[in-house]
C-alpha cells in the first residue's frame, strides 16, 4: 500500500500480481489455448499440407491421436482420484465398456 496505489499478490490471473493505482487496476491475462500453442498448430498444419502435396502419409496418424487420448484419460482419472493411474488401467476400463 502506498500513496500512488498498491500491489496485491495472489493467483487471480496468469501471474500472481495485481497492480492497483488511481488510474485503475491492471493485471496480465492468461493467453487462450490457441494463442499459447499457435506455433505448434501452425507447424502441424504446415507439415500436413506438405505431406498431402507430396503424396506422402501424414507425420501424425490416428494412432497418435488415440495414444494422446489414452494419456489424457489416465491423467484426468488421476486428477479426480488423486492417485497415479497407468494408461493400461484406462485401456482395461475401455475394453470392459466396449465389450
């Protein structure tokens, strides 16, 4: 706290800093998902276009997408149950559900 304003530290935004002055309150903003990973998306799309133009198979396949989904399901379950979850546990649950 001071004559010109104050700073509040806490986790309200991307960083734990809130600047308060007579002019108002300022803080950073958590970038949107697409902004944070823009470079990765552009690289992936460019690679896909290059492969299509050359008549080559894409670098990333449906199997890659399925592997990422399996990992994210295990991570989500781990978060909800607050315990380590191996991907094979998710696989077993999916087989039981599908069967």
